[in-house]
């Protein structure tokens, strides 16, 4: 069945992005570091500063 509205709109072969707020921003940084399915992340008002020095595999905006 699926969702035909998303057909040819999502480029999942290049990765997904993740956006979180507050403590979720810390989770976003961990996901960008540990999960190859995610190519970028945005942490809004996050406390992920210690993780930003680690080797993130994707782009991360804090």
C-alpha cells in the first residue's frame, strides 16, 4: 500500500535527517554518530556540546 504522496520525493538512498529539541538534541548527535542511515541532524537548544568533538559521520547543526 505505502504512501503514494511520498513517491519520488524522498531520497532515502542518500540518507535521512533528524531534528530534535532540548535533550533530544543530544540524541540527535548520538544518532548522527552511530547510525549510517542518517546523513544530517539539527539539535535545537541542545546540550550536545561534548558530543560535537567526537567523530560525527554526518552534518550536525547546533
